[in-house]
C-alpha cells in the first residue's frame, strides 16, 4: 500500500507539472494544468489509493498555502483601496451567499448545510485573481486583489465561527476562539497602520537571510500554535502570520534590506509551494472528486450561482468607474474563480464531520470548475477584444 501511495504521488506530481508547464506556455497559468493532471491521475488510480493516507501532507500544505496568501498580500495597497474594495467585497459575498443559499434550499438541503456551503462559495481566490489580472493595469489589479483579500478574511472568519457552532463548541470556547482571531487581526492592522514604529523589528529580522527565514518560520509556528491552544483557527493564524511579515515590505528601510529579503523568501516559498505542495494538496483532493455519485443538479446550479454571485457585483461596480469601464467584463470573470482556500475549508469541514463525504466530491467539482472557468474565460475574452 505504501509503495502504491509513493507511486501515485510520483506519477501524479510529474504529470501535473508537465500539464502545468504546457498551460503556462499558453498564458493560462499552471493551476489549470495542476488541477487537470491530478484529476486524470486520480482516475487512473481510482480504488487503489485512499485520500486519508495523504492527510498529514494535506494539513501541512493547507497551512503553507494560506500563509503564502497572506505573505504575498500588499498591505499598503489594501489600506489605500480599503473603502472601495470593502464595499465591493461585501456586496459580492452577500450576493453569492444569498444566491447559493436560496438554490440549496430549493434543492431541499438542510438549512445548516446550505448555510455552510454558501459561506464556502462566498470567497474569491486571491491566487486565481492575481493570475487572471496579470495583464491588466496596475490600479485595477490592486483594487480587485485588495477586494479578494478582504473576501479571504471575511470568509475565513465566518467559516471558522460557523464550524465551531456546528461542532457544538461550548459558549466559552467559541467566544475565546473568536476573541483570539479578532485580536490577532486587530493587532496586525495596527502594526500595519503604524508600521514605522515597528521598523526596528523588521530591519533587525532582515539583517541576514538566515535570521529572516528563522524569524518568519518562528512567527508562523508560534501564531498557529497559540491559536490552536486557545481553540482558534490554525488557518486564520497562518494567514495573519503571512500578513504580519508582509507589512515589513512597506517600511522605510535605509539599508534597503527587508524588501529584497521578503521578495527572495516569497519567490522561494512560492516556487516550493507551487512545485510541491499545491500539486500534493490537489492529489489529496482529487480522489474525493472522482468518486462516483456526483450530484449533477447541484453542480450545475451551484456553479451558476457561484459565478453569477461574483460576476454581477464586480461587473457593475467596475463599469461605473470610467477609468476601468472597458475591463468590467474581465473583472467580473476573474473574480468568479475559487481556489486553494475553498478546497482547504471544504476538506477541513469534512474532517470535522460537518460535510458528508458523499457531497464533498460535488462541492469540490464546483470549486475546481469555477477556477478553470475564471482562468479560461478571461483568457478567451482578452483574445476576443485584442
């Protein structure tokens, strides 16, 4: 069995990387190749491997994927675009939540399951957005990436709180978990707002590559451990740890050391996650997706609701701005994609027993489909108008 798992990982990783390189050459990014490669591999190995054998790898991958999402966030851009991005984000989250919830209730799903799935699909994948917007103007890209960042925070907090409620966490545990997460976020927001007061810390941690890596890993593990001890979310803590480190890129460093350090580390971590952990996480998820018994009506209706719930608000908001009017369709399309965070939350919800395994494959199919749709549709639209 162990030999089969190793063979599955090796073949799946190699095939995913080859497809990723092909899609990257076509200007569609590597993620669609990774997704298709892992799905095809899982089909060939169907019944021969068990996703649970990769659960530890998936948990580590989840932490690193979420941490990297926070690390690559431009905190200054988020603050600069905060008001407009917040309004867009809240509108899109609310619209998607209402459409998906209504659809699931129409399909006779229990209310608590409908609410949970609607929360998970209310997010926009920051990594998909950044890839899809790669060739657009800097201002629009920063605005939409800021909005997707706010989506991440909103959905992470709401999903974590709802997970705790469904688990039947005691009142004190639930309040403590929420308090820890909100306190961490509030502290980091203050550090970002008054970052110059903390310049000495960031400059000191960047005196060498070794100290930067050591302190970064210590911050990540420390915040995740602290959060878990106090019944908080390891995913939120990992995201906020990345966000905290990213603040240093905006400080005035007379020796100009921190920005090169974080760029070097981010590129290294991105390459490592992209080359190893995202394919491994998808190889963990794919056996769940290719299971028989997908709910076709669920997939079609929730896919439509998830895409429209994001496309419409962003399309109309961007269209009202004369600077970006011509890019309104691309903006709506790229913001309709989901990605790693949603898959992480779905798998986490399944591991807690909050999502039935027989439904997980259908949910993951929708998540993967929206990601592929966002990447392919933005590419096709650009070609049409160019």
